[in-house]
C-alpha cells in the first residue's frame, strides 16, 4: 500500500465520522417495500484522493427476480419500462444481488479504514425501505449499512443547489443528464454519485471543510 493510498483512506474515514458512503438506487414494482417487487439495484462505491476530493469508484449492478408472491403494479412497470419476466434480463435472486454487493462494500469499507457504511440515495427513505425489506426477506445477517441513518441527496441538493429533483439538480451542477436514460438503477445511481461527490467537494472548495479548530 502506497503512502498516498494510506492518506486518502485516512481522509475518507475522518470525513464522515468513520462511515463509508455507498450510493444506492433501486427500481421497483411499486411503492410498498414489503409487498412490491425489488427489480433492479445498483451501487456506486466512493473513494478519496490524497487531496481530500471525493470520487465515484466501483460500480455494481444487478437485475433482480421478483420474490415469491411479490406484487407487480402495472403503473410502476410502465413507468420504469421493466419487464420482470424477460429472460434476457439475467435476473438474480434478492439474496444473490445483496450478498455480492455487500461483500464488495465490506471489503472496500475495510480498505478505507471505515467502521461502517452509510447509504447515499436520492429520496433515501424509499431506497432504504426496499433494501431493508429485502434484507429481512433473505435473512442476510451481515449488512454493512447503518440500519436507519442515510445521506439523502434530495435534501442536500435542496440546500446547496435549490433543486430536489435529480435531473434538475444535476443540470444545475453542470452534470450531464439524459432524461431518456433515467429510471434505470444503474444510470440513476451513477448520476446520484456524481451529484453527491460534487456537493461534498463544492463544500470543501468553498472552505467549509476541513473544519477549523474542531476536535479530532
């Protein structure tokens, strides 16, 4: 491990009180996390360079097969354009998707010297609700995420950019956004990650971080 790598890992661990930020987006077959199917999930991990700038890192993406007995709301499927029964989706079970994502997160969390991961999402309560419901259904015991704390980019964007809609917040931040590609978990997660890093780095560039005269 190089000295620069050690420095960047230490900076990331200190920046969010030992939390490792992971950007998540889900596509679903409705709004009820306990009854409606989870159909797609993507995660973008973060890293930090030696100068303290936050950057998107590894990307993970899975199409997910509806759990047994899951509800599929036609209006939701029409909105996101997902055909849950299309064999070309290559869908995996909730367990397989979450197990693989969590395995990579735990490794990167450890590599960056963080104690736990924290979910970053746009309107985070929605995504967290579906992820937590899937964790409960699958019986996964080793989840890297804090069970209820999160970073909501809709709230952060409202504060920093005056926008709460992902597409409008990205455009205000001069982040390219293709509305035709939206409502794909992979695309939305990548754009949310760009937006989150932009806001964190903007605060640093304006002199808001590191804090002056703050306790360690």
